[in-house]
C-alpha cells in the first residue's frame, strides 16, 4: 500500500512540474493585459526558465506558441514604455522581443497552426523601426560598432519577414561598419549594394495644402500622391553609386588588395565617366604606375564629354608639364582652364612655372658657355629675362587671387629678383615674413 501511495504522489508531482509553464504564461498574459509590464516580464521570464529545462516536445504546442508570442510582445512593450524604470528592467529586451517573434513564426510554420503569426507580422515593422532608432542613437554617441549591428538587424528583419528590402538601412550599416574599422564587413556590404544598383535617392514633394516638405519611400508613392493632388513639385535627389565604387576601391586598398582597388575604380569610371572623384582616383592609379599616356587618353575622353570642366583641363596640363615635359602643350591646357575661370589659381601658378622652367633651361646653356663667349651669354640672358617677364603676370594674378599662397609668393619674389625689381621683391619678402 505504501508503495502505491508513493507512486501516486510521484505521478502527481511529475504532472505538476510538467504543467508549471502553463500557469506562468497565463499569469504573464493577464498582467500584460492590465498593462503591468513589470509583473508580466517576471512571469514570462519564469515560464522561459521552466521551458528551458525541458525538451520542447514536452511543452504543449498551444502553450509554446503563446509563450513565444508573449515573450516577444512583453519585451517589446518594455522597450516602448515611457517609464524609464520599466525600460531598465532588461537592457536586452529588444533582442529578446525579436527572438520571441522569430521563434513564434518559425514554430507555427513548423506545426502548421498559425494562432499568433498574423499578430506578430503586424508588430514586426515597429520592431524593425525600434532597431533603426536604436542604431541612430548609437551612431549619435559614436558607438559605431553597435550602430552597425542594429542597422544590419533592421535590414535583415525586414527582408526575412517580407516587410520590404530597406536598402537605406543596409547602406547605413555599411557606413557604420566603415566608421567602426570593420573593413571586411564594410567591403562585403558595399559590394552588395553595388550589385543591387542601390542609388540612395530621396523622393520629395510639397504638401499641396500647406507647402510643407514631404518625403516618400519610393518613386511610386510620390507619383501616386502627385496624381491624387495631395502634393506638388516632386523632386528626386541624390545618387550615391559613384561613392559606393570609390568606397569599395579605397577599403580594398586599405586591406592591401590593390587589384580589387583598380577593378572597382575601373568599373566606376565605366559606369560614371563624368564623375570627378572617380576620374581623380583612376588618374592617381595611372600616375602611380607611371602610365601617363593612359592618363591623358582618360582625360581627353572626359574633356570631350565635359569641355567646360576646368579641373580636367588643369590636370591635363599638369601631367603634360610634370611628366611628358611638353611645356607648350601644358600651357595650352592651362590656358583653357584659365579661360573657363580667370581666377583659377592653380593653372595661373603652373603657367608661370612653365616659363620659369624655360628660363632655367636657358640658364643651363649659359653655364655651359666658355668665359670668352660674352655675346652668346648676353643673348641667352636676354632670352632668359623674356621668359621671366612672361611668367610675371601669371604669378602676379595668382597672388592677387590668393595673397597668402606661399608657393606663389616665393616664385614671385624670385622672378622680381631675376628682373632686378628689388623693391617689389622686398615687399613680397615682407609678406612672406608676416605669414
């Protein structure tokens, strides 16, 4: 008889253990319904601890689904509470909310009964926005590593559950990874964005009634609002694609992959032949490799597309002057740049320098003469002075535009001395001393 009594008690005790998570989940639901989040959190955590000691097959499917749902819901409500004490109950509440909702969707799909899936799907956009907000907050605090994680989670969450492909969040994740020094991840995401043809465009219009600015998530949304008459003056702004190619290139270069750098710069130039930043990057590559002819071919194509671009003309002149040493062609390119912008200091200065180089070449000829070749020396000196005289107006104009440029001041002083304009040379020296 004693033995049967013991077995009966053991069976009752065992049944009690097996049923423990049910009452805790129910208590959590009741507390949540009356907005007592502290109590609801306590009960749902206790239920989670009990379930954690068991095989999931030992938990009734109805209870497990309810647990997952309310784990997500209660933890999410904690994060949205205006009561800081409630928020402080669990710093990981947002992640636990996401875990609960995700487990619920996966579990109900597995068992073929969707009791709470539709309710969860209604919560997911708000959950994703909460991650985005937390990421923005972390970014503001320069906590770039955690900002990256939250922006990536926002993107993944929306994509996984069919809320939408929020490429702006993926772009933010790439920026934060870069700021955090996580170059490998930044490269991976940036290359993914390029493959997606991400533009980063902003769709804006004005409220027809108030004139206030309105932003839209897509071109289609904007067009529908314009068609309905709700907004006017639609505008599409921005295109980050050239920057993405540059970012992919520079990050790969930082990681020591120069081949990938060249590849992304080259692809970027093909896609955006008129982009100045990509042009400069490719030019720098050609210069580093001493491929000057390629650089000039590159520039000539760019100039054909945009003949009014003074920068292209200046860079062309600079390469010709410094690398191929054809001073006449360099001057011609500089002249076009100055024609486009008479106050463009760089080509003004460099044009003056071409004449100084010509004068220096004459100096070498003068030094090679014998002591008795006085007439030849005087003739060459006259030619030399003529070159300095040609340089002078360019240096003077550059000095007028930028009075504090040290290179211009030094060149101008030397030319004044060469032309025996000593008082002007002293004035320039005083300006140099005052800097």
